[in-house]
C-alpha cells in the first residue's frame, strides 16, 4: 500500500490534472469510462505500479446564479 493521501498530495494531484497516482506518484495509471453526473464527471482510476485505486471527480462547468 502506498502513502496516505494528504491535503498537499490532493492539491498537487488536482494542479497536475490527475496525471499521477496520489499513493505512490507513478504515472502508470488508467481509468474506467467516465460517468457523467449533474455537476461533473466521475471516474475510477487505478495504478498499475502499486495497485491502489481512487475516484476522480472533475467539474464539468459553472453557470451564473
């Protein structure tokens, strides 16, 4: 098992557009087909190096209130 996801790790993951595993930092990751939600996209992502998986949420857009 890789290191736990901290707030700092989550921040780097988001800034780098989810391009690495937040547990072991490998870039050997893959995801299932994204699922559209009302407010964005959800996909399960897994790491080939450490075997961990996580759910990635992406904002689809914003609208003026």
